[in-house]
C-alpha cells in the first residue's frame, strides 16, 4: 500500500528500510506461527491429555494458523510482484524524465531514443535497487552467522573449562585412591574384622566420590 502512494524513485531509502522492517516482522510472525502450529498438532495428537480445550476452540486455532500463513504468503508474494516492479520502473522513468526533460526531441525518432534512454536508465536503477537489497540480506546473514559462531565459541570455552576442572578432580581422586589402596594393601594382611569393616567403608566412599565427580 505504501508503494502505490509513494514515489519509489525519490523515497528509495524509506522504501528500503520499510521492506527490511517488514521482512523482520514476517520472520517473527512465521516463527510464532510455527510454534503455534506445533502446539495445535500436539493437542490434536493427544486429545485425552487436553480435555480442557474443546474441539471448536481447537478448530478456531487451526483456522487462525492457516489463514495467517496464507496472508503472510500473500504479503511475501506482493513484495516481489510484477505490479511492484512496474510501479518502481515507472517512478524511475518519471524521475529520469524530470532530470533530462524531453532532451530536445523534435520528431518520433528522437522521442523513441528518449524513451529508450529512460527505459534503460530505469532498468539500471531498478537492478541496482535489487542488488542493494540482496547485499542488505547478505549482511544480515553474515551478522547472524557471526553471532552464532560467537555463541558456539563461548559454549566451547565453557565446556573446555568444565573438562579441565573434571580432569583436575579426577587427578585428585586418583591420588587419593592411590593413598587408600596403599593403606588397603597393608590392612588386607590382617584378619581383624574391624579393619575389614573400615576397608569396606573406604571402598564405598571411593565409589561414591567417583560417581559424584563423573555425574555432577
């Protein structure tokens, strides 16, 4: 609607920003609808667990999701429609005509040349506009990839830190276990029931310590 009431050749930056904003809104809407669609399907597949949602309400949700998806498809189609391209090319031709005037055309042949110049200039400007939009999308994609890479790098750093801490804990356990096993070797030489009971307790303690370190 904005395009049909705006001189797209003059208001290029405004149009460009509006399209960028609209694309972001569409992505957010598609993400929300995807989550809602997943929820609806979950309720459908497990109706006995969602008896508080009646069939009519569920059907309303399905209709809402379906109609919203169709509207978004229509908006996306309109953003690249032939009518839009024709309007933008018409505005570019009008702008060129205002800049160059009739170029002193005195006959039909000269007027045809003028029209050819206007068409060529308008097509070139339209192509540059499309290239600018493509570069904007590429820049956003690169930014997203950079953000994801930063997040992954941070998570890997945290995991490496956890692994280092686990390795240190295991070394401590190994040292303590060596001490215990040394004492155990000495104690095993006796038949004293009290000492044997201590042995069992120590072994149980070692097992618990290893379990705690590995799983917590």
